[in-house]
């Protein structure tokens, strides 16, 4: 039986692929050795060209360095039968091509294998792989990549290993649809000592014979350096039976290890990317837990994140209830793993929390030196970390609760800040018959919490032809100013019901206290940028957006009905003799019928309208819009060089200049949206 020698610069066949070992990466999990390889599908002369592409779903683009070949770069892991690779194969079979896991390209079990490594684990020396040191990396040009360096080394090697394809015991046929559409770019493998976090097994256990997760040494509270990478190294003199797994090679520039390095140099490491990463990891752990598998540790170098999480190594995932015959401590491992506790999903909660803690604090939590963990005082994230990193498993958040908490924390953390600028003015006008101003307006502003603001703006025009019109409009405004806000106001249906109920309440009070009185009401309610309205009568609500004006309310008048039915135009309505005949208002002995109060569904087909930055809402009585047209309002309020109050004042001056035969009131509200964190 011929022995397969896996070492740098050797060539051999794996399943239907020819492999060349480019560089040894390290031993990130006991008894599992990782290599960067190039591979190419073997062509069978008995098959036609299309059939010779073994299990390829789509053509593979050639790499920049090998444009005329189908050479790809892959991650080869070689491990003993008692390593975690056998468990990984079982897991992969049960997950059935789960989207967050890098698919296998080939897998085999060989009876006689020797693994040789001449470089330190996790480090590719410049002698063997042509890589510069970390100090020289900053000055290295982009053309100095790993492949070209290795090829130069290969040319100087006079005794490359021959292909070894005997003694193969196949596990299964290679995986279908396992190759990417394009070649992976060469990456620099310079070891980053300040960012790898692998735990170490307890001294009393034989870590090299276990199928444990990636291991990390615990340093002092403020010094989280990594163990010398030789901790899992041993000399494989005698050949033994080994499992070989081949996947695509991860993009190291997008690896979790590289991202953690990037976050360490960013002023705000808690950002949209890092939170999406954490939430996807939590989602992945939940998916695994539902199938009785649990992720209890991480190997950052073999986790990729480019908008979507991708795991290349599954040896840190264990079945529920398994009780390891060794202890794990440090890194992303839950504290109880040090005592060999049975695997459960709360350990995955800890792992997710440990990564979140590291992103915020640039180090993993260390309970050996700091039992009273004090995360950064960031609302919601502080509470999440205190719970999920508890040394007592029963106090931790379950994965479902953790994911929900993370989603809510992200929504609050990145929620835009809404600032409202308001301006208003009202005039009794110039009519000799209207010596009292029957218009009323009001603004109610509440800071619901640090991120949510509520504003209510309203204009009411008391019925001039009825007794006590001024009282009616005042009651309508004061009712909305005083009515308590429900606790569940974040739901649009709740807000709409509150608006309708409060209108009905105002209607009843007006009917009782202002006999024969009535009023219009035009009201806007905005919770952050979510706008709703309540409207009755012929006062108006306009939205001015990017220089264009739109009426959000309908005129509940005889002329308004004629316009809505298409019987007359808006221009004809301006001079119609019945334009002051009102059909709906608040205040009468009759109860409000359904549909009496208009919401946004009438003019926008939606109950809620999302406001945009710099949107302006105008609420006005008919004393304004009857004399100042929509076009004039649009031109006045589109002037960004004039303050909001000045534009309101200018509008009311125009009303007076045109005769002001009625009371006139204008309320303007400008929405300013500042981006969140």
C-alpha cells in the first residue's frame, strides 16, 4: 500500500481532482491540519467535454494567474479518525447543503497518510511561501501574491513529490454543485498574533486525541495574546488512516479574523456590518440548535463574512447532550465547558455573546480574572451581554430570545434621529363681520425615548356661521393635547384607532358644550418618520417634498365632492359659488359614522406614509388656501434660503394683501432626519 505524503509542494489526486499543496496554514483544531491547495478537475478521455466537468453546476472562471486553466484554490483539511472531521461529515449530511456553510468539493478516507509541516502552525514563512513579514506587508506591492511566490519556490525544488493516488478508500462521491463561479483571489497568510482566539484544553486531558473545538490560551485580564501556534504540533512519523476534506478557499480579506483586526482600528466597531454578522451567527446557531447541534467555539480565520456568513470549518459544532472527555476553556467557549459539562444550546448563546463582546471591547471576556463583567454602557447591548455571558447557564438568554434582542437593539441603535422645526401664524383677517378669530391650532411634542419622537400638529376652523365656533375649535385642539398616549403606540393600527376615538370624543364634547357649534380639524401625527393623519372639513394638509406640493386631505365640501367626482376642475372650484358649503365637521347631535374622519388611505392608499428628510407639512384653514394657491405655496416654501417662520409670515402677508375676508391660520412642520449610528 502506497503512503500519501501531504506536505508543501506535493502533488496528489483527491477524488476527481489534481491537488498541489501550496502552503501549510496550521493546526487550529486538535489532530486536524489545514493547507492551502490549488486544484483542478481531472479530465476523463472517455467523457465528452461537458461530462468531464465533474459535478460542476456552472463553468468556473479562470483565476487571474491561470487564465487558461480551471485551477482553483481550496482549503484542504487532514485529520485522524478520532478528530472532529468525522463529526463534521455527520453534521453536513444532516444539514443538507445549509446556505451558511461552505460546501465540500471532495472528501476521502485514506488508509496510509503522513502529514509533514515545516513551518510553524498558523504561520507561512517567507522562506517556504515567499511571503514578507508583517512589517514588510505595508510596503509590499499588490503584485507580490502567494501563488507567484510559491511558483518561484516550486521551480527551485528539484524533487517534487510524484502523484500518489493509490490506497484510496472512498467515503462518498464528491459533493454536487460545490465549486464557486469564479476563482478565489490569492490571499496573504501572514499570521496575525493579536487577533486569533483559540482556547486550550485542560492540562489533565489529552487534547491531541480529541475531536474538540478550536482552543485558546487564557492570558491575563488585559493581555490576550495567543498561544504559540505549535501547541497542536506533533511529529507524524508513522502513517495512519486519515480523513481529507476539500472546500473552496476562504477569502481571508473577508475572514472574521481580518474583520476583528479592522474593528480594532475603527472608532465605532459596533456598526451595521458587525451587527449583521452577529445576528447571522445567532441565526445559524438557532438553526443548528433546532437540529440538536451546538456551536461552542469559533475559528475566526475559517469564517467568512461578505454580507453573508459562511463557515468553512464545522469541527466546533457538537451534538446536544454529548459530554466531552476533555475540558475546554477560554476563547469563545462557555465557562462550564472547562468542567466537561454536557453540550447544550446555552453554550452557543455564550459563544455569540463572546464575539459581540470582542467586537465592542477588542478582547474576549475572561471570567477567570473578571467574574463581575462590566460591558460598555450601550443601552440594550449592555443588558444583552450581562445576560448572555453569565457564568450561570440558567441565567443566559436562549438563542431565540438573544436573536430577538439583537434585532431590537440594532433597530434602536441605528434608528434615525428625527428633529422637527415648526412655525405658525394666525390672523383674524380684515373682515368687518369677523372680529373674533374662530381658528385654533396646536402642537403636541413628546420624546417617547432616546430614539423615538412623537409630534401632533393640528388646525381647527370653527364654523363662522354657527354659534360658538371659537369654542368648538378650541375643544377639538385641547382634546388631542390632553388625551393620554397608549403604551403600544408603536403599532400603526393602535395609532389610527387612537385618532378615530379621540375625534369621536371631541365630537361628543363639542356637541354638549358648544350647542349648534362645529369645527373642521386637520391633524398630522408622526412617530419618528411614520406619518398618519385625521381630517374632517375643508381645512387642508399639504406635503411639500423636493419642491413639489401634494394635498394629503380631501375637502369635505360640496365643491370638493364635485372635484373628486371629476365634474369640475380645481381651477373652476376656486370661483364656484358654493365653495363654502361644508358637508362634514365635528360637532352635532348625531354620532360620527364610519368614514366620517379621513385617514391617508383616501389619498395615498396607505395608512402610514414614510417621511423623508426636509419634508414640509403645511396645515391651514380655508382662509389661507382660498387666497394663496398650491403653486404659490410651493414656490414660497421651496426657498431654502429663508427660514420656516419667515415663509409662514410671508404667506400670511399675501393673505392680507389679497383681502383676508376670513380668519387665516397656517402651521408648518419641517422634518429633519439625522442618520443613526
